[in-house]
C-alpha cells in the first residue's frame, strides 16, 4: 500500500496529469512516433552530499535535475540517441513507413528520479501493475541509464513485462549478467569483468604487482573491486590498498596512506566527476612519479589532461571506448543548434525534461568527451533491428497491424546480429556484447588521450601496444611498483606478512630447484638428477662406470692376457720338466692345480669393466674367491709339508708319516675348496651383489656392485681365504732357514706378505676414494694378487730350469739336505 502511495506522490509532484498533448514539437526530450523508446541520461549530476542528506529524511520526493551540475559528455550521449532515432526514421531500408518516437528523462539521481521511470511505465497517464490484461509500458524498450545503482533501483520494475533495457556505461556491474534476475537486461558496453581483465593484462605486462584500487563507493565501484580481487587471486599481483571514494573523501589523508604503502600504480575505477577531484587533489599535494590507470568512464576526459601540473603526478594510462566517428552527427548538432531554440518551462509537461543548457554551443557538444557514444548509437539500432524483425518489415513497408508487446522485441533483440560502422553487433546469452574492442590510451604531453594500443575480445582476446614512443617511455623510465623486489633466479620466496608480494629471498640448496609455477618452495630433484645451489631446473646425472674402452681398463686387460700367457708358458715348461727335482720340490702336480686356478681367477678381472649387472657382479667375486682359495690352500699345504719334513719330523715322526700316508694335504685342499664353494653359493644365491648407485658426486652416479654390509663382506666373502693366508704366512715364516734350493717357505712367506700388503692398500684406498677408480683399483688388486703368486713362487724355479740346470739335479739337492741335517743336529 505504501508503494502505491509513494508512486502517486511522485507522479503528483511532477504534474503527471498535466496536459500531455501540449508539449512543443521542438522539445529535446520528446518526439511522437508509431513506437516509443524510453531514454534515461544523467545530463545533470546531483551533489552527493545533498543526496546523502536526503536519504535520511525518509520523505518520498523527486529532484529537479536542471538545478544540478551539468555534464557535457552525458548531454552528448543524450543527443546521440536523438540523432540515431532521426537517422533511422530517415532510412528507407530499416523500419520503412514506421516512425520511432522517444521520451527521454534527465536521470541525475539514483534514487530520486522515479517520476520519470513511472512515466515510462505508464499508459495513458496511469500505472496499473495489478492489471495483467493491459500493456504494462508505453515504451517498447529503454536506453540508459549510466550507473549500476540507478539500474538496480528500478530494473525490476521493467522486468515484469520483459521490457528490454539496453544499458550504457556505468551499468556494467556483473550482477546484470544473471538472467534469472534480469531477464530483459542487455548492454552495449562490456561488463566490469572485461575492463578488469584489461587492467590485469596491464599489470602483468609491465610487472606491476603492488597496486592501489580506488573506486566510487556505489554498486558499480564495489562490483569492480570484487571482480578485481577475484581476478588477482591466483596471480602475483597484490592489492596493497583499496578505498571507496565518496563526496566527502579526505583526499589528503588518502594520498598520504598510499605514500606510506609505497604504491606507485593506482587504479582509479570511478566516474569522471569523482576522478576530477582525486586528480586535482594529487596535483595540489605535489604527488609525483605515479602511474594512474583510468577506466573507460573518465579516460577520455577533455579538461583534466590539460590541467596545470598534470604532468607532475606521473603517467595516466587509460582504457577507453575506441573513438568511432559517427557520420552525420556533427551536422545534426549544428542544425539543431542553428534553430536557436529557447527553453520554456511551461512547454515541459513533465519534470526532468528540461536541460537548462541553451548556452552550450554546437562546438562544445561536438568536441566533448566521446566516450560511450557508439554504445548509445548501437543500442538504438539494436532495438530498431529487433522491431524491424517483429513487424516483419519487407520491401518498403512493415506490418503495423501486428499487436506489439515488449517481450517480442526482447526475443528478437537477443537474436539480433547486424553490421554497424564495420562492427558486427550481437549479444551473448547473458545479454553482454560480443562486439567492440577497447582502446588503450596515454595522456601525452599535448594534453590529449593518445591511442597507443588496443584490446579485442572477439574472436579471441588480444592485447597489443603498438606505439613506439610509449614503448620507449616505458623502457627509459621503467616505472616500478612492488612490495619486495623479485627474487633472483633460483631463490625461493618466503612470505612476510599478509601480502604474498611481500617476501624475503632464500637460495635453494643443492639437490633442489625452483619451479616457476611454485616460487615459494624448493623442489627436491629426483635420484637420477642433480642441481647446483640456486638452480631453476635439475640436470640428469651422468651414469659413470669403467668402460671396456677406458685406457685403464685396456691396460689391465692386456696385463691379464699377459698373465694368462705366462701361466701357459710356465705350465708347458713344468710339464716338460715334470720329473726334475725343481718341479717336484715345488709341489709336482700341485703346481698345475695352482696354475689352473690362477688362470680361472684371472677371468674375474674382465668383469670389473662394463655396466655392472647382477651377473657381472657375481663373476667379479665368485671365480676369484673360490679358485684363489684353492691356490692359498695349496701353498698352505706345501708350507706345512716342508715344515713337517724338516722341523717336525725329527721330533714327532708320526705326524709326518700320517700326513704323507693318508695324503692329508689333498684332503685339506679339497675341504677348503668345498667349504668356500658352499659359502659362496649360499651367499650369492640368497643375496647376490646388485648394481649399486653411488651418489657421492652430486653431478653423476657411479655404477658399481653392492656387496651388502661391511661385516658380511669380511666374515663370509674373505673369511676362509684370510685365515688360510694368515696360516700360510705363519708356517712359511717358520721355515725361512731351510736349505736354499728347498727354501720354498721363503717364497711363500714373501708371497703371503705381498697379498696382505696389496689388500690392505686396496682397503685403505677404497675408504678415501669414490667413483669408478674403486673398480679400477679392485681390478688392479686382483691382478696384482695373481701376479705376486705367479712371479714370486714360480719365476725363480723357471730361472733354475732354464738358466741353472746344474742345480736341477738330485745330487745337488741331496748335498744341500745333508749339509742342513748336520748343522741342525749340532
């Protein structure tokens, strides 16, 4: 009930029931036609302080706009609507034999201009929303308003009968894209999300991460802030400061706060009259070296770029509607002003249909800020094309007998697609435009908004800056805005405080790297990769092992082949002199067992080269440990036999007799062989040595053989052979004073000493060295062990056989033994 009373009072205050037929034909705000378009333009702008005071009075009242501050740019848009309708009426192809009329209101207040709204809704001077049988509105569509708050205030009133509302700049809030709430709402300007997208590209292109966002404190500005906050959520950009601008904003305090935050880039998402106050305040306070990003509402401002001191505040970059020349508009304005019209209040039948701007010249209008003129032009043409389709217009005529309802126009409006001044005008499912690029402007030294680039949305997003002087300006001045300077490559960010743009830098340690997608964590490299300190990526570790082609491997293999040649030669020599005293004193058949085992051991040397595998690792150790055990067992048996004959026999004859009678030496050698074979087969079958990857060096992996634990290695792999070497050394050392030609004990002692020295040296070297040199040293130790036994034990006998045959007789040996017996008995 209150709503109806309020509506009645508002209409009454503006004389809705005045004689509506008496208005002058020359009125700017009204023109009769077959079909009416409504228009709402903020030709005047209400003082915000007075506006706020009236909100607290709870009195339903209207405001007289002509007494408020005049906006020349809005007046230009108002004239653009009039021109568009006149051009369509003069067209023979669009809406032939149909005349469009209009009724336009000066919408200077978001909440105090309902009389004009109700007038557009009225039929025959009355509003009857409760009667569903009557046409709800006298207009087929409404063009305007210029703010989101104004649109939100009354949009729902037109939604009931689906009256199309084609909105202009300022009505770019994201909420209007929700078709469940605003089914008949369309717009010819891009929504806030598109404008914010361009701003975001600006910031990313120039690497400005520490910004302020100043917005007009209304639905338009707050929506812009919300969209901006959502857009930067997953970026490197931080909102250092935001503030809603009002009429009574303390700009001195505001600018000081931004200075305290060290902000150099300021986004100004507001209307032109609010932007004027901000920029003028910045000039007065001597603000310097800032980058101001202007949105399309004020980026083409005509007066501000020419203000004294504007260059001192820094650089103004802007997003603007492209400057599109509308053919015939200038002539229309000149013709209109040449009629020397005089405004008479008595001619205006309704409030807020009076401009009070007769002093404005044609040149003032033509040179005014051209922002959003094409959106007005395209909005009127879109409605006209929709009406053309509804009336089934054809060759020179339209079907006026069709009963027209607003929702019919809306349906065609949504489907409309036509070319206007080389642009294809059509809408998406949300009623947002799928046409129209944005221009990127720069306030140059001449005080003009110079186009330096563009941003297109269709068919795909493309951001392009093509002005050479601007690019030069950027690289010379290099304006920066950051909380913390970007970390050098390979340094991890550690956030400090609530803003992700404020951080300290910590270098990534070795074996880690910094991925560009996650600058806050150093990522560990894989086992097969490496990295130095402060790396941006990991490198593949080189696999390193002793190849057959390595010089060291070739030398060792040649040495092994020579060893085998020596073994074959000695074997042939001993076979030819098998029955000689030298060969029999060296062990007779036992010599051939030792030589055979030495040749089998030598094959282990070849498996220290090439890429290690399980088979290679087994063959490195198994043949050597097994057959070298036999060799050492033979030497032990031989040293014990000599000691038994010369040392033990005189005192304990039975021991020597038993040793000889039962061939204890062969039993001992066989037992040693079988025991070592059992130990090795058990160990290598249950837990064979595997390929080992030594990562001691950060940049490469050394491939070797894993011999499991150190304790296992000592107690099992070398336990038996180590005991035999020790016992052989002890027994052979005990026989060091035997007859010269029978003194095999000295050779065995020296041989065992060399073996101990070789393996102690290798063990020491292995503890201090890493890399493939260990395998080389192991192969050398193995080959040295074979050479030491071969050369120390067999070479002196070969020398006697070949070069001292007189010492290779039984008589010579008997004389030595008798001499030793006499000296030992004394």
